[in-house]
C-alpha cells in the first residue's frame, strides 16, 4: 500500500479529489491510503512528526503556508515524494519548478487530466517499488516506506526505532528485531545491539566506532568489531564485482 496526502483548503474539492483518485488507483489494482489536510500548516505539522508519504497532491493558494512553501519544506527532507500541484492559476506553474514537481494540473481540467496523471504515477511507483522497504507499525497499522539507498542507519530507542535517512529521520514504534528482519535483504550491518548501519554509508571503521559519510558516528560493540569489518569488506568486494 502507498501513502498519499491531499492538501486543499476547499473541503468539497478535497473530498471529490480523494474519491476520484481512489477510483483511478483501484482500477489499476494499486492500493493507496489518503490523508486529507485543509492547509499547509497542518500538513507540515504531521510531516515533521514523521508521517511518510509517497505522493503529495497540493493546492498552491491556501491560507497560511501556501503549497509552494510547503513543498519546499518537504524537499528539504525528502527528494523522493511525487508532488502534484493542483491549481486554477496556470501562471504559477513556473514558480513550482524549484521543488521539482511531478505534474501541474489545472483544477478546471481535473477530471480530464486524472486518468493520464494516475497512469504516470503508477508507472513511477511500480518502478520505485522494488527499491523500497516497507514497514508496518504494529500498534497503529501505519505503513512506512524507505529507499534503502537513502537510509543511513536505524537506532533502537526503547520501544521505538529511529530511522535516519540522508534527508531527515522518522521515529517508528516497532521492535528492533522487526527492523532487522525488514532490512536483512538490504545487507545492513549490526554494529551494536542498538544500531543497524547501511554499509554504503560507512566512511571509516575504527576499533570502537564507525564514521559515516555524513560524519556522524556509530558505536561498535567490542565483540562485533571483527564481524563488522568482515561484513564491510564483503560489501566492498561485492560492489567491485558488480
């Protein structure tokens, strides 16, 4: 299942857009869960709290934080979200280019544009699906997806796991063992009982800690130093053979 957010200040447009998009995605056997927001500020609050979305449908002109400003905040933390601007003002299309939108759709041609839009979104989502990992938060059933190439490390924090990516971090209420199983196929290295590290993000392996490419450091358990070095060397050799 994919996650999408609709940010639109007019309730009637918001609900009709959600219904129309759901119908189009369902027709292509794509499951999408939608969250609706009446303004950019409420959306950004949820986004800053760790809500993850694969698609974002944004009105531009809204009270408070407008769509372009909201999209800029999103892009600072996530380069992968497919952003679709929906507006009645075509003159604003050039202002959206700085945040790399997937599409710009006119409200006056919404019904005619949706089939082609959804077709294009489905193609992109299907291409990216094989490169993502998916986690379901046990208590809430909320679904998260990550690009493993962008994930630096996972840290256990009591009942939560902190997923740190190149663009930000997300706190998910799940057991550390569950994160281990999800990331097993992506060859993440367990450097410490509380850390899983992406080998592609490792810059230096020392006796007591790892240094990552962003210069953050991760502790290495004393009894895991040799194993960590062996796994890291195996990763390097595998990359050279590709």
